[in-house]
């Protein structure tokens, strides 16, 4: 498979090593050394570093290469393990014209999702299940929940259940009592934030009234003490 990739690059007039050397003059230059990515064998924990290294090298040394040449160059560094089968399928699709990338970043995204997506989703799912509103406002809780949920793979009813579980019990009970059932996560977000704002505003008003009541009580007590007859001093 590796020999096939090299042959394809050579057939396009750009052997992997020759292509890189020929382009350094029009990019960063031969005096700037940029490390090539280590061979990637499909290990999930290494896909992030591999993609970053490829992105850096392509930007620094192969900016003028075509997207097809950049994709084949990346594939030349994918070898061994579970990656070989995936690479073979990609090669067949590219050669048959069944797959085409307008930008190399699209291919890197596919690669990262193929070998690292499941692990990332698992991490986000665990994080999502541990989330609780606590003392945060609902707006802040929703913002954080959205960020984590975006990469968890959760959607629909499953996502709504996790959101309900994480919010404070009082708001959850109020939302469960509404006449019109909430059927989307966006509806849950909006209603939860509205209830939380109303509850916090109501609590602030009660605290202000309580403070005023205490001030009135203190003033009344002071007036009563002043109006009391003073004992005679001999």
C-alpha cells in the first residue's frame, strides 16, 4: 500500500520527498526545519498529535501543493495497525473519484473523527453526566452544558434527560408541572433560564423587603426607647 501511494505521487510528477524539496523555496524556505509527523498506526490517543503535526508541516513546507497531493502525502504517513484497512478504503474511493476534498482540512477532520471521535465522545459523555447546576445561574449552566453536549453525541430525548438531571431540583419540578410539555432541548433551555431569572429576582425582592422591615423595626424600637420616661438622677 505504501509503495502504491509513492507510485501515485510519482505519477503526478511529485515524489513525496521531491515534492517537499521542490516547494520549500516558494514557501518558508530550506533553512527552516519542520519536523515531519511520526507514522500513525490508528491509535486513538495519538490522532490529535498526528493531525497537528501534519497541519503544521503542510502549512510550512507544502502550502502550494494541490489538495490531492497533500492528502496522499498524509496517507504516506498512515501505516500499520487498524489504519491500514482504512487507508486502503480511502485510496480506492479517491482513485474511483467517489470522494473528493476541496480543502485538506476536510480530510484531516475525517481522519480525526475516524480514529479519535469515539474516545472524545466518551470523555464528553462522562463529563455531561457529572454536570450539576449547583450555585450557578441557569444561563451559565446552559452555556457550559451546550459546550459539552456538542461533542457528546447525545441529542433528542437523551439530551433532555441529562439536562433535567443536572439542573437544581426546584426548577426541575416547576418545569415538570407545566401544562404544555416541552418537546425540544431549546425549549428546556429557554424555560429553565426564565424560571431561574424569575426565582432569583423574587428572592432579591424578598431580601430587600426583609432589609427594609428590619430598618423600620429598629427605628420603631429606638423611638420607643426615647419616649420612655427617664429615671431621676439624684
